């Protein structure tokens, strides 16, 4: 009888564990590299043992493509830039509105929430919450290229073979601003935008001899700069800030026309299945100690109040070396991209890439 009783109790215990496991919720996070480091996930799962975090690293184009392909399913929380909200929602209907009562929005810098109201509000509802922000400009070894100030300096003949570029839309936008154009003002005029981008594409083809290689990842770019193979490139400021820690001569240059500024958000996919877990994650990562951990991992600045001060010391020094008040006031926040423009830009960038392989 005792053996039977032991077996019965063991069975009940096993069923209990099985039921607990069945009730565990999975938070499927679609995000950028560095935004969900293992150390943060471990702390979150310690606080919420009934939630497992599953991370897929991606980028803006892939996030929209993945959610478009599934009709907004497969993920519970995504992190596209705010510029990828309105147009993607209008075309594909892949997001759902945020319940702001579930988020402590008082922790955010006011201008970050204002940006959400401007770029992520649809029919009176907010579709995104800010997470981190940063800029795109130039990363330069100032000991070897001390006079670089703008995007078109990437084509300066004196730097032949010592330049890298990333063939993405920021390169086109930066060159447009540096040649006296306003690409954002042309967003609503497709033909004018097409003519402008075609011209920029030809400029990039004409200066291909300056380019040693076209980088695709931050690690690739870092290796090129630290080895001295190149002296400059377009880049995210976060990559430049990390490099500054290893070589203080490698600086982020906001450029004379202003760095291109982005805000990466928290956005709910339309058919996500774990909204409660998603809101818990959002509030968790906005705590000061977690903000510092994510800034250390990503190099980005948190959207919370005092985000710069919460960065690791070396990163704060890099930010101070790159930005003064004038540079901060001159930021060019990237608005929502109208339908069709990215396809146009992609075709131009494909032509540039093809020309490099002739």
C-alpha cells in the first residue's frame, strides 16, 4: 500500500509541475541586437518566473517583412523605429494600438512621447512607446581625417580606398541633406523624390573608388576602423561610441547638416498573444539599473528622463565628445516613410551595389 501511495503522490506532483509548465507564458520579442541582453532576460525571468522570453534579432526592414508575411502574428512585442509605424500600418495592418494605462509614461522624456504622438498616432490611438534613441552620421578617425564634417566627405579623393559605407537609406538621406536638399520635404512628391535619389545614387557610383568595402554589420565596421583599413564611414552613433572606448581618436561626427535621428519603439504586433507580458517587459526595462545595462549592451540612449546620465561612464564621455547643444538642436528626426519610397530607394541602392562589382 505504501508503494501505491508513493506512486499516487508522485503522479500528483508530476501533474502539478506539468500544469505549471503548461501555464508558463512565452514573450516572443522581435528586436535589435543589444536590446535584450541575456543578463536582462535572466533578471526579468527571475522576477516573472511564469514568463519565458524568446528573442529574435532583426532590423527595420526584416521586422516589417516578417510581420507582413504573418499578418502580424508570430511575435508578441516588436521594436521597429517610429518611422516604420504609420506607413506599415496603413499598408499591411500589422500592429495594434497600445494601452497607455499599462505603461508608466511619466518616465519618458517629454519630447520622446511627443514624437510618438506625431509619428505613431493613428485615428487618435498611439501605436508605439519609445525605448531608445540614437543617430546616424559619420564615424571618423580624426587622427587620420581631421577635417571631415559632412556626408559628401566620404567621396573626397584624398581618402581613396580608405572609406566604407553601408548601402541603406540613411546614406541616401545624408548625401541629400549635404548637397543642399531636404529629402523629408520631398516625401509627398514621388517624382521629385525619385529624381533626387537617382542623382544621389549616381554620386555614390561615381565615388566607388573611395570605398574599400561596403559594411553590413557593426562588428565588420569596427574591425575596419580599429585596424586602420579605413578612416571613415557612415555609421550609427552607438557603434562609434563603442569604438571610442578602444580608441578615443575614433569619433562620431553629427555632420554639418545634422545627424539623422531615430527612435526605436515598443510596438504590439496585431496578433500577438502575450500583451500582459509585453507590458511587463516594457516597464521592467525602463528601470534605471536596467536602462544602464541595455545602454552598455547596445550603445543607444534610453528614452527615459536622464537617459544620457544612465549610460556607462565611457559612453557618456563619447556622447559628450560627439554632441554639443548646437548638434543636439540640429538633429533631423526621421519621419514615417510613405508607401513606395523604400522600394524606390532599394532599387537605387541595388544599382550602386551592382556598379561596385563591375
